C-alpha cells in the first residue's frame, strides 16, 4: 500500500489526484489538495497510530505500558496544530502577518515527539545510561579525562598499581582513557605450582627426549635398510651379470663396456627408487635422463641409438620405474644382435615408452608387475615395435 501511494505522489504531474498548483498572481501560487492527498494523510496517521499501539501491546514491561500517555501528549499537541492548519484552509495561522509554522515542520515534530517519548519511557531501547552501568558494574575500573582526572569509577574500584596479583590495562578512548585491573592471584598461585612441578620433571623430560631421538633414528635406519634391501633385490640380476662378465673370459675393454652398461642401470634405477620413496609421482624427464645415460653406454658397443623426448608430465613413480625396467630388459635381449635402437619417451598420452629395434625381443619373457601398464609388440619390415601403454591388462 505504501508503495502504491508513493507512486501516486511521484506521478502527480500526470493525474493531479494529490494536489494541483494554480497561479493566483505574478508572485504567488495557490495549492489545491485533492482526494488522494487526504487518503495519504489518513493512511500515514493510521500506520503511525497502529505502530504505537502494537508497541504497547507487545511490550512485556508493565512500567512502560503504564506510561503510554507520555509519547501521546507531544504527538497529540502537534496533531492539533495540523488540524488547525487544515481548518485555516491549508495555511498556518498568522500573527502580525508572520506565519507561525510550516506544515512540513509540524509533521516532523509529530513523529519526533511520538518516538522520542517511546524512548524516554523505555518502550524503544536507546544508547543512554551507560555511565550508570559503568558505575554499578562489578569490575575494578576507572575512566579518566584527557587531563588525568577521574570521571567515572566502578563500585569495586581500588588502586592496584604495583600489586603483582593484579594485571592493569589502560586503553585510550575518545576524550580520555579507561583503566581496569584483573585479579590474577589464582593464576599466580597456579604458575608457582607449575614451576615447582616443572623442576621435578625436567630430568624425566631429558630422558624422554633422548629416548624419542633414539627411537626416531632407529626407525629412520630401519626404513632406509628396508629400502636398500629392496633396491638390492631389484638390481640383483644386473649385479650378478656384472660379476659374471668381469670374472669371465674375453677382452677387458669389452667387459668394461658391458659392465658400465649394467652398472648404469643399477645406479639410475637405485636413484629412481630412492626418489620414489619421497614422492608418489615423478616427471617423465627422470625417465628420459636415465634412458639417455644408458644409451650412451650402448653406443660404446657399436649400436646406433636415437632418443626422442615427448611432452613432460607427471606419472606415478611405480610406472616410471617399471618403464625403465622394460627398457633395460629390451636392451639386454638385443645387445648382441641389434645394430640400431630408437627410443621415444612419452610420445603421446596413452604410451609411456616406445622402442624400435632391428633385434629380436621376446616380450613374453618380460614380466610387468605394475597393473596400470600394458606391453605390446609387433614387427614390420624387420623392425620390431615395442610400446608400453598406460592402462589395460598386464602382459605376461
């Protein structure tokens, strides 16, 4: 309803249902009030009176309800002036040619008197009486003015300066400062008891810390030993082959080249397993660096090698180590028969490792422990193509 009435007032220039202005002379205008103006007046009066009655009805404080007439008195007095204004034909009374009031001012005084009266009797809460609340509060506090004089103090205020059982705090406020004291005697007693107890258990704490350090170091060494044992088991076949090569017959130069090839795998695979112990994922760049170092040793054996690195990405550490194991198994199979070897690292999203060689590789003998990888192989024009793809069933 309020929105409709406001819209009608704002559009008065179109319909003139509220008021109209007619020129009576060159210097003054005559304002005529129409039916909608009085509807708005009655609506405003009804809403205001209804709001006051609702406040009185909902208020749970009897002392406020008993003083209901206090807000009514100034509002009623101003309302009389409004009635007089309209009796006089829409203008205020004049004394010695001077208008006594304007209708806009009277409207404001009506509402100011009504709601200020509600505040005074406690019907509407307001930010008053805080100084009295400060005085009766049960805290040890005082307020000082800017010149250092005490303006307010609480009923329990006492001077605690220099007393260790009280914690004094001072904060600046508008016009001065406030200082209050907190009784910390109980805390001081507790702190004293704690100090005594701490002195008694200091020795035990030292022993516990030493024991914890020993257990932590023991756990660290046990973890490292298990990791080193795992690495030794994983690279054991290559270590055996190095031993057999060095103790076998043949030229020393050739034996050194083969031993360096297998030793490179042992070193690189150990590094990958150590890194995998600290991270669940690794970059394919680590696989690229490991394969590149192995290919450098293969080239020393007279095999032409090519290495291409695809897009670098993060994969699980287990898959990366498995890919290096597959590469090692392939070169061990073709080391005596191949003349060329081409390796691609992560050539696309589905393939982790791709190998092409003119040697023959029995991929069925390569066992893959990681269930997330699949080994595929086919031959074309005397070139065997081997691919280690991500996903699928495990071969072998």
